[in-house]
């Protein structure tokens, strides 16, 4: 399975890159922290080398030994895996659910640094994320330019024209999800060309296209709003770099077209899956845009800084997003987060990992309804924008998956296909 190759090949590659990154920063650690920095770097590397060995030799998964706030939840989850009725008893790297051990690896990478001050705040993936952003510069410029031109006459657009623009920016955000560094094991995956030019040609690759449903939900909310009611959209982010910029443009469009009054962004509280967005990445991206020497890029950055100051954009992170649990257990494990999401008119879940957690990462029949696969996770109407990079997919028409499979055996893992999949909730 794709999961097997991920554990066998991709995860050790990612660990090797993390170790190399720490090696390369040795002098920097010494300059900043003296001998203590170098000692911490050595300890972190030996911790990670041991982790890589455990993974490659299929050792049992061990409890976390750090004192971080989520450690107890992780260790409870390990007990839960041990006691699964159809499990093999002792979870190990190759004998456990892929979602669990993959998340576990990233949590152990975090522990390797968190337990070794003074380098405990070092993000081993930061360079890759920054590089992805700078290498996608042309696409970022094209998108910011298009969007700023659109804003000039957005007030004059009728409903049909607004809908067209919304569909365009939704698709840009969808295909932005191709820029995923954990999928390419950290190799270059930046967006080189203007994402707007190829949208027409990409439509046939959207296997489930619920854009109309998302649109009518927002338009109805706008028509039925009262003085006191705010329309709130939440975007559960995936990758930093170009994808994040495409999400920010979509969010700005929602505000500028009065389809939303406020947008909440949910990111990761620790570095995760190589390129996932943390608070630092979020703020850094907006600052980079604001100080760019390109008129429309800097206009975007400055406006977005303003949205954060005014409180119409809010960034939040929560420990739950970096736990191994799928979302159907959110109401039990993180009732505070579930209650927060219930305040939203629309939740937009970006990317593959969120999709896997929405559907429990099971090997569903392709035609199982999305609503059913969500397994009672219905805090609010939700939409998944995801390019396929793992072998779980639901909500297809009968025979549709088999048809694509017949012509392309790698369709579920190539990132070439996408879904805009909507669920109205209860």
C-alpha cells in the first residue's frame, strides 16, 4: 500500500533531512548559545537517529517520556491502540494504523527539540517552508495582482460575477494544496506558474465538485443576516508557502464581497508534517508580503496585517490538531475546540491530512457518502478542499473510482486529482 512505502521510504528520508538540518545549524547554535547549544544539538541528533532506527527496524511504539502538555493524551492513545480487539497487541511502526505512526513520528521530532533547551524553539522545517514561499514568488505575484485588480471593482459585480470569482479563488486554494513538502519528503514542491491560467483545464480532475453548495450556503447566510448576526468562516489550514497565500486571498475575498464578516484561521501549535502552518509561519508570510517590493504583493500584506489588527481575521492554534485522533473524537478529547467550531457558518478543511482525519483514514468503498464517513463529526457545515495524496476517498458516484483506477493506477496518491466536498451537517 501507499502507507507501506510512506513508512518504509518517505519517513526515514524526512528524519534524515531533519538530522542534516540540525548538523548544518551547529555553528549558529554555538554562536547563539555557546557550548550548551552544541551539546543540545548533539543530544537532539542522537535522539532522532535512535528514532530512525526504531522506525526502520519495526520496533514497538514507545510511550512519550516528555513533560509536554499533550504527552498524557498521546500515551492514552497508545493504550487504546494496544487494546484494539483486532489489533496485534503491541503497536509497532509497520503493524499500526499509518495515520497514528506518522503523527507519532512528528510528535517525537518535536520532543527531540523541546527536551533539549536552549534549541527547544528551533523549527527544523522552517527553511523548507521559507524556500517554498520564495520559489513560488511568480505565482504569488500573479495571484496578488489578480486579486488587487479584482478588488477595484468588486462592489460593481453582480451575483453571477461574484460567484465566478469565488469559484476561481476556491479552485486556486484547492490546487494550492499540491505544494506539500511532507508529500515530496521535503523536495521542492513550489508553485512556479500563475495558478489562474490553468484552472479551466483542471476542472475535469475535480472528482467531487460541490462549489455550488458552498456558494449557496454563503449567499443564503448573507441574505438572512440580521444586525446582530455575524457570518463567520473558519479555515483549518494545511501548508505554509504558496498554499497559505491562496487561503489568505480566499479569506480576503470572503470579507471584501461581504460573504463573511470574520475569518478564523486554525494552524498547528508545533512544527508538523514538514510544511504545515504554525503561528510563526502565518505571521512571517504576511510580513514578507507586506515588505515585498512589488506593489500588489505589499498591498495584500498590509491589508491582511490590518485585518488581524481589526480582529476580523483571527489566528488560533490548538493542541488537538497535532494529536493522532481523528475528528470524530474531537467533541470528547477537545470539547472546547468543538464548541468553538460550532460558532461557524462554514468550516473549510484544507488538505490531505485533514481529509484523512475527517474520514478516519479508513479504506472506505469509494461510494460511501461523505456524511457517513464523517462519523458524527458535524460541528457546522463543512467543506474539504483537498488534492488526493493518500488512499482514502469517499463520496464518489458509483463506479467513478473504479473508472479512474482503470486508466490511472496512481490516481489516489499523485496529487493530480482534487475534491471540493461539502457536508451540510446534521
